[in-house]
C-alpha cells in the first residue's frame, strides 16, 4: 500500500492590527540556520503609535520638572510665612507675613482657565476620532482637522483672556496699595512672583497653540497633526492643574 505524503501547512504568523502593523507572513519550515529574513520585522515597531508614545514620554518628563518647580514655590511660600524679625522697641519677635486679599477677578480667571482646559480636551478627542481619522487615511478630506480646529481656536482665545485677566488682577492689587515697586509685602510679593511665573508659562502655551494651529494646515499626515495637538493638550492641562494648586495655596494657605 503506497504511503501518502501530505504537505505541511504553512504556519501563518499574524500581527495584531493597529498602526504600523504588517500583513500576515507565511513562515514555511526551514532547515534552520542563520537569522534574518521575515523575522526582522519582529523588532520594536517604529509606527506612528510608537512615535506618539515616545514623544509623550519626553513631554511628561519635561512637565514633571515644571510641576516640581511649582511645588518648590509652594514650599517657599510656607517657609517664607515663618519669617520673623525683632521689634527694636519691644524686643519681641514679630512675624513678617501679613495676608492680602486676593483680587476678585482671580477666581473668574480660574473659571476661564478651567473652561479652556475643557475646550483643549475636546480638540484632542476630536483629532483622535477613529471614523474621521480613517477617512483622512483614505484621502476623503480632513474631517478630524475640521472638528478639532474650532476647539483649538476657542482654547487660544480663552488662554489669551486668562493672561489679560491676570494683568487686571495685578492692577487691582496695586490699587489696594501693594504695588510691585513700592508698598510690597512678603505676601503681595509672593503673589506677583507666583502669578507672573505661571502667566509666563501660559504665554508659552498660547504661543504653542498658535504654532499648533498654524502647523495643522501644513502637516499632510494625520498622525503628525495628532501628535501636535496631543502634546499641546498635555502641556495645557498641566498648567491648569498647577494654577489650581497655586490658587489654593494663595487663598487658603495664608
């Protein structure tokens, strides 16, 4: 009776679908030997998703340094409150810290910044909307960009409004007799320093928004637009969280 030989089926190795994936590859039995060949694509991927993750890592690292800077300001705030000097008349130790009343517009500015963080998140979510991204990949227009752009412009307007409101807060503090050049106390000086440094960071965020909106019109690949909006959003959210922390210290910590 003749022996029937059957051909060994090819082993199909599949890769999970996703950005940067490759189609199934037939891996037929070999006699062993050197490497290379089809196994080379099993190395770490370099697609858009991995590119976004790498950029996020560096952004998070930089933002962590920024948050530590603001945390150091909080520590300095409480350390400065303990400062004392001796009264030459009574020879008693008197505290240097005299609390100030925060300008009312500061709370309105906070609401504006929170709202801007919500609009920024809406822009980030829309640029990653799967159906719109798929249409852009297929060359059917730029629906994700059209959805995200109005939210980015709204964030830009709200951020500019926040910075303007902080300038008004400085003028209101000056009207109370705590000008930065004269009549300044440790508490008012700290208010100027904290709000000024945060406003400087936020102005960089406004500049980043301007560059982001401008770059979106030039980037041809949807993943490049996603990365631009994503890193801008994380920077903006971090500044919002930092301001809430600083405001709590200024309003309650005194």
